[in-house]
């Protein structure tokens, strides 16, 4: 008996459809941004863990200086920096949402807004430094002020990297280098900025609010 070729074909299991490649479409990857950025953020947190160890060690040995230290600082400047950083982070989330919907012009507008608001941080910080100098808050003003300068200057450096990243990502977004399927660069930037936000909120609480 001659076998029926149609039955033979139907009995043969069909090849499984290839799985989507997460490297092609980042929306299939549950981890936002580049993994290298997450490594960098972990290293940043380790770095600031050392800085906070310095803070709490100094506070343990000089409790009176830290209890009266917050009243010496320019609280309005600290609040302004907090608002600038948190608002800039929120604007970045709006840029990501627009990019995920492939609305590039809207994403660029949100990015530029995030950069403009984030730039208020270094501007405010410069005014704060001038205010500190005018009120004698320099390296000779005691342990609280020295630790304050040590931690906040380090944070300023990290935030400046974030602002440079915003400018770079804005230029790439304008040039059409990102798409709805792949905008890991924007995600990495947003993750980094949010991490820097978190560190600042801790600094604000330790120096300006609860010292």
C-alpha cells in the first residue's frame, strides 16, 4: 500500500516558531536600560555607602555639631535642588513613555524640559556655595560643614555626569538614533538620574532636615 504523502506531512511535527530576540526589541527585556549602567549604579551606591559611613562616624563622635549644623545651611537652596532633581526625573519618565509610543517629537520636548529643569541644580548649587562662603561655612567651620562639603561635592559630580548624559541623549534623540523598539540609552539615563535623586534625598534628610 502506497503511503499518503499528505498524511505523512500532517504527522510530521511542525518546527517551533523562533522566539523573539530581546536584543532586537528591548520591549521584550524585563530589565530597563543597559546592564552595564546597573553595574555602575551599584558601584555608585557602594561609593556613597562609604561616604555615609564617614558621616555617621563623624556624627557619633561630634553629636552636638550635627545637632546644630542644619540651622547653619541655606535650607531654601536645599529645597530648590530637591525640587529640581525630582521634577527632572519625572520629566524623564514622560520622555520614556512618549518614546515607547514612538512619539519622538514629544519625547524630545520632554527630554529638553528635563535637561532645563535639571540644570537648575548646578545653578542653585553655585548660589549656595557663594552663600556658604559669605556666612563663613568653609573648611574651618567645623566637622559638620566639612562632612557636608565632602558629600555634597561628590554628589554634585555625579549629578553633573547625569546632566551631560541628558544633553547627549537629547542630541541622539534629535538625530533619530532611538526608536520605540530600542531606546536603552534613554532608559539607562533615567535609571542613573533616579539613583542620583535617591542619594540626594538622603543627603537632604541628613544635612538640611534631620541633622
